[in-house]
C-alpha cells in the first residue's frame, strides 16, 4: 500500500531513506552563489534599502506571517532580479508530486512559487512566516525540487523565512545530492539583500 505524505510534513529523514538524498558539504559543489556575481546598480540598492526598512517596520508589528513575507519582501526582491519580465514567468501554488515506488511512498504539496524560463524550472521558492526556521522549510523545498520535470539539469531553490534567505542546489542522479548556501539575513550590518538579488540574477543567467 502506498503511503502518501504532505510535503509540509516531510522531514529530511524521509527524503534520505526513500529518495537517497545526500548532503554535499564540499563548497565546490555549489559555486553559483559564491562566484563573481552581477553588479547591483545604485538605483537597485536604493530600492532594496527601502525593502529592508519595510522589514524592520513589519517586525515592529507582529506577527510577520507568510503572506506578508511574500508581499513585502519576496515580491520586491524578485522584481529587482527581473524575474517578472520575459523570458521568465512565475507559477504560484503549483501542485507537485514525487513518488518512490520501491519504497511505496508518495509526497504531494503545493510549491509557493516556481520560476520558469519557457518550460524550464529556474528556481523553486518556499516562503515561511518569521517564526519558522530555515530548517523547517528545507525538506519541503527539497521535495518540490525533486519533482523538477527536467532532472538532467541542476535545479535551484530559495527558502525565505521572514528576514532570512538561503539558496539550495540539487543535482539528481543515481544518488541525488544537494548543497546549501550561507544564510543571508536582513538584520545583518549593511544590506544582505544586495547579495540575494545578485545571486538570483546569476542563477537566471545560467
């Protein structure tokens, strides 16, 4: 009998045991967030500074829920990264399903956002309210990434929890391997959103 799990309830242990997922900690595996990145213009920096100020205003009036994160933080960041313009487009709340027939398990859910270039997945995005940790969304995001209909190419993901951003890379094969970036925090000195947008632009160019 096939066991069906909702993606929001999946743990990394489920993905390791049933889909052979493996964490790679070699920094050479995920160079895309570390290599030379596109420049951010002064106008873009000014806009991102406003997004940062908006975040500080939001957390002064809790709770900072998922929808507010999407509207006030994630949406403006994707706008600056040009993901609302051709050749890209966005699908929201896309139904996703993966199955491991040998293990008798199916995982179903709805990805918050899928960024596409034509029909090719550029990135899967999972957003959470501020009270969630990055770890709480990692297994859910990886489950969505495993459902990428083009598994021959590396896929990328982004977790956004309030003021935290973390990128994920997944390479599927006989053993599916993933790696993570460092965590970028809006609260850090300066404005980490500059780096987030530069990485998004770089991934969009790949």
